[in-house]
């Protein structure tokens, strides 16, 4: 394929300006250089194939187009357009003048002056050695610190008795504003598991299943212990005698190092690991100290590496260059993992089915242009406990109506503001880590600057899987 250089110009100023377009499959950000003597003018030369092309400028983190040049509504919002036509060899060299700069000029005289190095600088790259060095330093740090350092100076941890009725348990989760709680078995004298929003989702799906043995009336008396046993039968987790196989609680001790705690969370696929201490060798009289999460561990990492991130170049990479997270497939691309999005008018039952079948913890809610409106997470299911909303037909309740249940005047502002945390594809790994380290934030929706069009999702799990290799 024949390529020839095209000079692009952004004449409207800015601190940092990049360009991307169909000529590089929208996969690279080409940095634009400030023109000497013209501080508001930025230029870049890109290798372009013949044909019709679209492009946009990323100016100080915001996607923009040049209104003075041809433009149209495209897949990425309003984009500039141009046709790249073959240039005859006889055309004389043209040197651009600053007083007649356009957003696209053909300069055949640049052909012999543009090296492959210049054109390949668009995608920030880092060596495998640097990646491994970064992972080693982070692993050493995590191995040298313990779960005890995650404990707050003050706070409370809610635990539920396994003999509580399921309905009452979910009312407690809703009232306390939490998505899960460890389970205490008084007969055994120990913590035996965790009740989470995922359990409530499965219960609601069972209630909607006409062949289910579980009824609304039984929720009044159906205990957590009975539900867990029934869940084992549903998942066919039984021994050769048809008895349910008890699942062992995944927990950590206060002296366990943070790397081991993070690996327990990742390998078991849980959101939290209870930190339990017992002064007895046999583990009797356990004390529940804390619920360790990837968010708390990440906060420790950010606090330590924030002021020495320059020595870890990986942390300065934009997330699109790593890559990190789950991305919306581009046209013509295949995806091994489907990206789930829903409209606010979709039924709540479709959202619950998608959460379970796609094995995701949240679903972006978007408008007709795929711009982000809200997000529906597994933890939002506990809001249905209010006013017995779970007794309604979930096929008739929309996602918008379900989200409204959780947005009442009693919800703390901090929790409402954390519902829809966003980032840009050009944000650095360190910036994304700092956002995810905030309490209650488990994932960021990657959006296009300006339009808020959803481009992907990056989660705490994604970050730790990368950092720990």
C-alpha cells in the first residue's frame, strides 16, 4: 500500500495537542508540535493512504474538530474529513505559509524529510524489561506490607447470622448501604461465608422462574443458611451422596502480606476478603477486623509510588497503550469478550440476566448515541428491598425506574457522586489507579472526551491483573 505525507494543522491553541483518525485506525494519538513564532498553531505530518479519511484533534484532553474544515457526524461524533488523492511527481514543492495555514495541507517536499521514527512515535511504547521491573517493585512493596495496615482508625463491619431470614438480611444490606456482609454461624462458632448482591440477583431470578421451589412467602422465613444450601443444589455442588459440599470461607489474617491478599481476591473472584484474627491456635473466638478489598490495597500503592512514579515509566503510560480494561470493539474487530451496554428503557430482568451471563459487575447505561447516562451495578439490586419492590414483575420495571429507587434524599452525596466515575483513554495508569483507590469505586467507564461516548470499562481487577502479571 502506497503512503504519502499529509500535514495537519490545529490553529486554535492549547497546551497539548494530538491527532488521530481513520488513517491510523483511530488506534494512535500523533503528537502535534507547536510552530515556532506561532504559539497557537500546532502541526503534525502523518503517513496516509489514498482514499477518504476522518480525523479529530485531542486538545488538552478534550476531543475537538475544526469547524472551518469539512466535517460530518461519524462513528466518533463530529469528525473532520478529507480525500487523499495521488499527487503527481511533477508537482513543485510547496512550503506552507503561516498566514494561510489550513487544517490539512499536502507538502510533497516533506517526503524525504520524514523518517519512520517520526511517524512511529504516536503510540507510546515501553520495553518488556521496564514492565517486569515495575511489576517486581510493586510485588516487593506488597509483600513487605500486611493486611493490618488496611485497618482504619475507626469504623464498623456488619456481619449477619446465618439463621436470619433472607428478606430481613437484604433489608439490612439496603439500610446499611453495603453490598455484602460476612456470615456468622453461632453453632459452629465461626464465620462461614459471605452474603452478597449476587445472591439477591439469583434469588430474584429464581422468583421469576415458574419452575422454582422458592416463593415470595418463603422469603419471610427462608434463612440464609437454607438459601446457601439450596444454591449448592442449584449449582450441582453436591457429593456422591447428594449432600451439598460446603464452601470454605476465603479470609486473611492481619499478618498476611498484601500481595497474598490481592491474589486471594483475584483467584477466587470475590470482591472482599474478611480479615479475621483469633488468639487461639484452633481458630476459636474469631474477631472480624476488616473487609479487605483491592481498593484499599491500591490506595496503599498510590500513596507510596505517587511521588516516585517517574522511576516507574509504566505508570505514566496512557491506558489505551497498555492496553487495560475491556473495550468496545471497533468496526471490523472481533472481541473474545462481548461488551455489555443497555438503554435506560431496557427491563431490569434483562440487566440481571446480563450481569449473570456476561459475568460482569456492572453495565453502562447509554443513550441512542452510546453516550454514558448512568451505570447499573450488582450492588444496586439491594435498593429493591425498599418498599418490597422485588415483588413487582421485573420484566415490566425499567432500569431507569430501578435506579430511581436508590436515588433518594437519604443517600449520602459521596455515594451518589461515585455512581458514574469516568476516565479518558489518554489518562495515565497512575491517574486511573488514584481514581480507583477512592472508597466505593470499583470500575471506571472509559468515555470519549466531550461526547461521553462509552469506549470501555477498566476495573480494579484489570489493574491488579496487569500489575501482578
